[in-house]
């Protein structure tokens, strides 16, 4: 699907830099529709959970304090919306101290929910709703422009229960009257509370393996929440792996691969002239110097790197009119009517939304992350700690430009961790549907780390290669691609 420049997972790229001071601040008071406690089937009080943990000696001084959080949940009647026939829950995590309210929607597995894994999906932005993933990528159904609901035969909840969360606050159906989240660290704190209270309320899902997945700016979010979980003493979250698709995780390394991808070295014809390619090469050292300053802790370098590097590395490509999410010319647009459907009052009522309108992406969230310098932060430095405990999969559609496969492959090879040499020496293996069908990608794996190049897919792999993406996910969570 070809969204506006902001409306996908990395959001407003180079051309938006000049607009950052003029982003729209949502007037949430005009859109807010609070619901009484009687509306909800379940309310979990974080203070009660914290007290129970203390009494059971299951909470240490290093544990996250859940006292200021609540979780609200309601059962969604499957027949009321027709998205799937499985059991569903939706609701909000409330961070009462900071006036944050995060929306989530949970779908049970179509197969064996008592035993199948649970998967979290996060879209990026920052500020883009995970309803994009739900209805345009990997969820149980798609919504067409004529509002027809079409069952997705390759939905990720075929063999796993899946939860979609609108985060950070003010993304999608989430909201705050007074506050904003502007960093990966703060987002991880809220996500941790939501997951802990969700599994407290629904212990029938808490024992199954839990996996965190997402794409694009989730290349920041996922290492952040993954590291938070593995660092938390006595957590009830049974985290088993991370999956990051076409993510932004190590900007210093990844920005070096915009020129190769745009200039014919990524498997597709060059989009740029030789002069433009040479100019990008000449600007790379200055770009990486700014990013290194951000890595070294200088906030002004983080913001300067965002503005300058996007101008030097992304603007030349954008000026050609090419799609930053799919380098292939004339790729047909996806037929979608998600915005209209999620702005239907009966739909908002059925899922318990407390806002009266939905937008796929929110500029104010994007602006908050820009102002904090989060974009260029070295989030990849969390990955070695994670690999010491659980497997991590990095996958990339090879037609994406904005978070291209060359850059993602490069940062996985550059990552400093004990298994680096073995990973870099590992052979590239073909991946075929079901293990023996048509080849859909290439795999490099060693130990707990894996990288997959997905053929003929843009930024949204499950949209472009639905059967392959489900094959990948099922085989990954079964442990086939890691040791």
C-alpha cells in the first residue's frame, strides 16, 4: 500500500524536516469519549498487582512499579464486526500518573489458543497505528475501499494469538490530554506495564511462548521493550524471541546503504543518475560524523543528523518521484478502506475506543521523537544483551528503500557480539515455502541471530508476500531458524 510520506512506518522522511515546527497538535478534547467502568468486562488495578507481588516476595527494588497503571478490557463480539470468528479482547492501558491511554486489540489463534504462542505486533512511525498491520498486512481480515471485509488466509493468527497495540500514546486510538511519549525508553515502560497487566488478567495466555514483532521504527521499539523485559526481575512475560522487519536499528550503518540501494546495487535498477550517486557518496562521511556524535551522547548532533542525513541521503531519491517503500516502478496500490471503517461509530463502539475518530499516523508523536533525538540513537547496542538470552530475527523485503535490506544485512554483520565471527562466516541458505516449495528468500543464521532477505517485497513484507511471511513466522517461532 502506498501511503502518504508520513503515513507508513518511518513517517515523514527528508521532505518533512522543514515541517517539523508546524506539525498538527491534535485537539483531543474534541475527540474524547470516556467510557464508564461499567462498560468494561475487566479492570486490572496495577496497585493491586504490585501489592500481590510484594506479598509474594516476587517484586524486588528493581521491578517496575505498576501502581500507577490500570488495564481495561472488554470482549469483542466476533459477529458484530466480522473480522474473525475467534475470541477477541480490546481495551486500554491507563498510565494514570502521566495521563496516557494505550489502545490494544487481541485475537486468539485460529488453531489451538491454549497452546499456541502469543505474538505482539508493532507498527512504526513513530506515531503510526498498529491497525495498519492488523488490516493491511497480517491480521485476520482486510478492509477494502468499498468496505468489504476479506478474510486473510495467511493471517499470523492462523497458528498464534496476536495482540496489536497503538503506541506510543496519541498513536491511532490511543490518547492523552496532557502528555506525550518522545523516546523508545518511555515507550518500553508503558508497553511493559500493558503486557504485564494483560497477562495478569488473562493467565491462560501467559504460559505460552511470547514473541515481539514489528516493522520500521519498531526497529527501535522492539529492542527497547525486549531489553526491558529480559532485564526485569521476576517478570511474568514469557518472552522467547524478537522479529524486526525492515527496521531502523543502527542508523550509522544503515544510512551508508541508501546510495547503494538507490544506485543499482540492491538487485533492482538504479533510480539515480551517476552524478546524484556520487554526491550521496561525498556526503556520507559528514552524515556519519553527525550520527556518531549522537551515538556519543550529544543531543544537538542527534537532531542535526536527522535533518542533514535525511536531506543528503533520502531527498535525491524522493526527488525522482520513486516510492520510498518500494523501489519497483508501477507497483499497484493496495485496495484499502481502513480509515473509513475505523471512523465508523458502530465500529468504535464495538471495540471500546475512547476517541471518536481514527488517523493512521500522528504528527505530534513523530515530532516528539524528533525533538528528543530518538531517531538516530544507537538502539542496536541493546541487541547483544538480548541475544545472550533469546533469539532475534531481522528480516527485510528486498524492494524497500527506506529501511532497505542492504543496510539491515550490514548492521547485523557489523554488530559487536560474541557470535559475530560465526554469524559472518555462516552460509546463505535458500528459504522455500514449507521447506521444499518455491524459494521466497535467503537466510543467514548462527546461534541466536538470523537475517532473512525476502524476495520481491517492499517495506510491508506481509502485504507483498503474505504466504512467505506466514511461512517465515511459523518456522521462526517453531525454532527452525535459530539454535
